[in-house]
C-alpha cells in the first residue's frame, strides 16, 4: 500500500476513490458494500448560514511530545483545506479500513522527530 498525503486538498472531489474507483488500500471494487471514514466541518448559526464552499475540511493525525520546540512531535495531514468542508474515504472492508488506520499511525510514528535538525540548529544559534 503506497499512499501519498494529503489524500485530498483544495478543490478535489470530496469522495475518495470516487465513482468507479476501487478501495483506497487494495483497489478492490465495491461489490456488496464498503467501510468509510467520513468527516468534515459544519457551521450553523441561528441568524446566518455560510456557503459550504467557504468551509475547508481537514483531517490531521499526530503525536504531540513534551519538547517546547516540537522536535519530538510529528503528524500527517490526511486531508488539507478541502473546499466544501467534508470528505468520504471508502474501503472495500473493515479490514482495509483497519489497515489504513494502522498505516496512518505508522506514518505518524515515522514523522516524529523529523524536526530534530531544526531544533539542533536553533540550539546552536541560542546565546
Ligand atoms: Zn480493500
């Protein structure tokens, strides 16, 4: 499974894989159903509603460490400022959904500490 993040951004269609596409993980077509991860933003005020097009959906998974410079933290932007404010990621089975979520956590773990060089450069610059 090779997935490049963010999966969706900007003016992409909110639905992944979209019509005719296969499972995000194994590319199997959806024959008898699918598992999904659906999320987004809503805005509803008593006196005014805004156009959905003004909403930007995001989905960020990460780890926040204890260092103030975030050198022991990391994260993955799965969906970044997707116009329309919502998205659906679809999988052929709960097994593929589980594999996707587990791989996502793997990506978060890989990203932790990637700011170490930045942190050590800041330490050198400090008086
Ligand atoms: Zn699948």
